[in-house]
């Protein structure tokens, strides 16, 4: 016996259940709970559903001591071991078996009626059996698929002796005649190219740049001629770049007025 079949799990427990004597069924039309004398139950106690392997067991036990009153092994659901009645959803007919091998009549069977006071308990009883046998069917299907894979032909993806393959890798060589010698402009983060420094800017060595060349004189324009005749300011020494800003501004203004001949108003 496998290890998982030796382990018994509990599927459902209901603290209150009623047991009735079921009269023999006269026809195949099904059982009816109205024929059981519902006001006179033969026994009351606790119901517990357990599972061992693929078989479920419905156990009727005493509420106080837990002594087993009867049990019904269920190997298929729905099936003959558990049947619902035709006139109510709270009552079922189960087939109990005597599993005690030391009894005078081991293996004897009988049909009894089981009823729940609460309709929700009857629903849980039904769902617990459905879920268990759904799991049994899934396990059987997985075992069958695994067996088919083992017995089926195995796929061999290895190379046979002397077998070769050919790979066609296109565009691996550079195209001839391309502008491969052009040096690309360096780029900065963000995809922007570096621009040359502006004219007249300070070089990295700290030296002052050379003055800009004088623009060409426009002929026939008096104002332009007078502006271009102004003397260019002398570059200040490196030690004192700014000098006296007010003094330099005043001397440059007076010198410009004296040379141009403009009258100040």
C-alpha cells in the first residue's frame, strides 16, 4: 500500500445528523423522505467524511465519546453508495458496511436514511464528496498521461553519424565603397553633438583671445564712416582687466566727442 493511501484526511465534519430506517424500495422511482417517519429518527449523532487514497468514508459517530456507529465506504459519487431523495435536498440514502472482520457476518450491508437539520450542512456534505472525486479523476488522468509518455516513442534530437548542418548568415561583411573613413562628430548624452566654442571666448589656457577684425567700411554712409573712425580702445594689462570702470567710461566719452565733432545738447 502506498504512503498516501495510508494517510487518512478529514473532508467534512457536521455535528448534528439524524438517521432513519428506510423501507424497501418498491420500484425504481427513487427514495422519498416523506415515507421515513421524520419525527421519529432512529439515531442522532455526528457525521464525519474522511478520505484514504481514492476512497471516501462517511462515518457516523457518537457526539460525546466519538464511538463509531456505522460507516459507508464511497468509491464513486454519484453512485449506489450515496443517493439523494426525490422530495428534499436535506436527506440522503447511504449504504453502510460492516468492516469488522471479527463480527459474525463481516461485510454485510444495509441502507439507511441520513438527514440534516440545516440545509447548508446538506450542501457541504454534497460538495465535499464532489470535490474529493473530482480530485481522484484529475489524479487518474495525470497518471494516464505520464504512462503514455513513458510508453510512447521518444523524440531523438541528436545528430546522426555524419550528419551536418549549414548556417546562412547574411550581411556579416561590411559593404565596400562606404564612407567608413569619415570621422563622426563626438556626441554628448542626450543625442546632442558638440558645437565649436564661440568666437572671442576665453581659451582653456587662460590667455585673452585676439581682437575681432574691423568690419569693412560701407561706402556712402556718413554715420558708418564716423563710427568706424573712432579709435579702438587699448587692451588693459592682464593684471588689471577691469581697471577704473568710471574713469575709463568718462575718458572714452570725451575722446569720442572730440574726434567726431558732435555737439552735446
